[in-house]
């Protein structure tokens, strides 16, 4: 056919990302979680769930890390909703 360039078929690929096994301090944030859950975790070692959904065992000083932006947004939304009622 005149005027139509040859078409090339492209197969999409997905990159495989290997997890890193270092300390990962550069990826750490302080998270909001229920105080009772954090206290229980300190006693039992059971993981807690942050507002953002992260599941972890709190064992580091949260003052060393920046606040998780997702947790902060959810916390602020909850505060506004409580003030509105």
C-alpha cells in the first residue's frame, strides 16, 4: 500500500526489580499508628499497622526519620473530620 509505513510489533516488557537487603535507612519514615498497638508491639514483638498500611515492628527512634507523607495526610484528614462533627 502506498503511503503507509511498515508497522513494527512491539512487545511490552516488565522490568524485574531485585530487593535490596541493606539497612535501607534512606527509605525509612516515621509512621502514625495507634499508641496502644505500639506499646503492645514493644511487649510482644508483634507488628503494627500504620495509617498508610505499612506493617512493621517499631524498633527504631522515629525522631531520626522524616514523617511518612501518606500517614500525615490521613492523620490530618481524620483531625479535620473530627473537628467538623
